[in-house]
C-alpha cells in the first residue's frame, strides 16, 4: 500500500467518524415542543330563548287632539300652563259667554210667550167644544118639540077637516110646527159652526205646540252654544304649546288653540318586510305577540308591550306596518322619537348558547375552539343563530357542556395543547387560574 492510498483511507475514516458523532449529537438533543396556549373557557349552556325580529320604529301618541273652538268669541281666561299634564274634563279656555247668555234668555222668553198662547188656544178649544155640546143638547130638545108639533099639526088638520076646530086654530098649530122646524135647522147650523170652531182651535193648539217645540230646540241650541264657551280637555294627556293668548278673538271650527297628546299608553310604530310577514301572521293567529322597546341611547331595561295592530296591506316598498302598545306612565318614551323594537315570535326550547366572544370567522365560515378533556383544542365549525344579550345561539356544531374558548384564540392551534386560565379583570391577556399553575 502506498502512502497516497493510506492517507485517503484515513481521511475517509475521519469523515465517517465525524458524521457518526454529529448524528449521535442530534439524537441526543431534546425536542423543542410549543408550550400550551393560555385560554379562558366557558361551557356551552342549554336554555329556552326567544326567536325575534329586530326593527327600528318611532313612538306615536295613542291619542292626539287638536283643540278648536266651537263658537266664535274673545278668549277671557286660560286655565292651564303650556306642557301641563291634563285629565279629561280639565278647564282649558273660556270664551266670553255674555252674548250666548243673552241668546239663551231670549229663547227661553219665546218659550214662555208661546206657552201662554197655547193656554189661550186650549181655552178657546174647550169653549168651542162646550158650544158644540150645548148645540147638540138644543138640537135634541128642539127635535123632540118638532116631533110633537108635527103630531099636533096632523091632528088639528083632521079636526079642521071634520069641522071640530076652526081654521084659525089649525093655522096656529101649523105655524108652531114650521117654527120648530126652523129652530131645529138653526140648532144643526150651530153644531156645524161649533165643529168648525173646534177645528180652528185644534189647529191653533197644534201650531202653538209646534212653535213651543221649535222654541225649546232654540233654547237647547243656545244652552249648547253657551256650554261651548267653556273649553275642557277631551282626553287625558300632555298639553303642547298654546297658540292663542288672552284677549284673542277666535273663530268657530277654524282657529287651533292647542294640541293634546296622550302619552300613556304610547304606540311604537314599525315595519316588517313581506318576507317576515308570514311568520308574523302565523304566530299572531296563535296568541298576542310580545314586544320589547328601548331607546337607541338607553342602557336600561327594555319596556315590554303587546303587538296590537297589523296593517291590511303591504306597501310599495315591500313592507307592512305594525304597531305595539306599551305602558309609559313615567314618560320615558316621547312621541316622534326613534326606538329599537324587538318583536318576539316564539320561544325556542333548549337552544345551545355560548358567549358572543367565542365564535371566530374563517374563510369557511364561523368556528369555535372546543377544549377537549385531554386539554387539546378542536376547531369546531358552527352555524350561528340570533344573539341573546352577551350570548349567541349555536344552532349546529356544539353540545351543552362543551367548553368553548372565549379568550386567547389567537394563540390556539387546532389539535394543540391549551392551558385553562381565568381572564384578567380588564379583559386582556388571561391570568393564572385560581389554584392552578402559571
């Protein structure tokens, strides 16, 4: 073996030894594993939650009245302050009543005059009826006398023809009979005149009664007109700004004096799309739907109420008008303000909920990191439903009791280890769990 071959062999052996040594060192170095990510978790819960529609609406007074005078005249008194809370019947304005009092007195005087004329007409009627009765009595008496005179005439005629009585005696009896006939005719004429007088008296009485009824109607109208001089609140509500001042002359049914709006209860008007109309109608047919109303800037509890109106048509914008009625004794809601309205359609039984901070969004949709019993994180795709306060419904992908990561998702890798810690009071990086290791 020459020198060159020996050197080459030694170099190869040295290189091989160096490679073996290096390999031995790599096998001996410890593995560099990623430490568990600190996270905070909250178990998913199951509870009944509402299914709802969230809309924007506007509050409207449940009653609004524009007060106008019903008679013309001068304002002589104002009995309220602008913005006052009024009750039904509270005095508002007084219009000068003197012209209407005078008209009432004149109408009452006309009633008295016609009542006196009625008494006279009734007395004349009674007198005519008495005259008719007397004429009928006279007729009965004179008819009897006529019958007797006719009998006498026939008897004396026979006696005169026999020569038993003189012709002069017969003529006297005959004249008496003709006189009795004239008396009967006069009695019948008196009855006819009495009946005509009765008819006139009856007509006079009826005409006078009609005049009295007309006068009484004028009196009633005058009383009503006089009553209109005192203007009272027709509803319970809040007064707006009055439009007239003391001494102004107002015109009947044309001058607006004041607007009053009833604030309790109050309406909340809103709209729903025709896409949601079928669901609203179906649930309305089963029960009265509940609503929750809150002010846009309000942090207090929503005000509950009932859905009390659904319009009878969808308008050209593809929406339908709805109205809720809510209590408003504290006047928290004011007519014309925008409000947030939640219309509760039904209750969903046993919905799974997690904090709204748990779901994350990826290119494939929302997901939640679920911590398994071996403290590894599983990326769980979910289908989210409606938010319920600080929670959100997980319609698919989670079961009650599974622990969802709510803080620290950025440090979690699917399948990686996690370390459960409590969130910091400020909501920042999680701190060590109570009783646990940092």
